[in-house]
């Protein structure tokens, strides 16, 4: 049973590393809304670009 759980966890981890967690588009949308509102906000992460594949720097 433990081996099955471990294998499932590894598969999920691999999928997230390959496809991302799904939170990056939300982050980018919110950052765009903030810019459009004219607010100045600093973030250490790139705004305006989505990775072609895998995790963004922010997700990593």
C-alpha cells in the first residue's frame, strides 16, 4: 500500500513539473490587472510571460 501511494505521489510530482501547477496564469492575470489599475508593485518574478512548458520560476 505504501509503495502504491509513493508511486502516485511521484506521478503527480512529475506531472506538475512538466505541466506546471496551474497557478501561473492566475498570477499573470492579477499582475496585469494591477498594472492596468496604475499601481506600482514590485515582484521578483517575471510578469507578462508564461513558460512554454514546466514550472515558472515563481512556481519552482
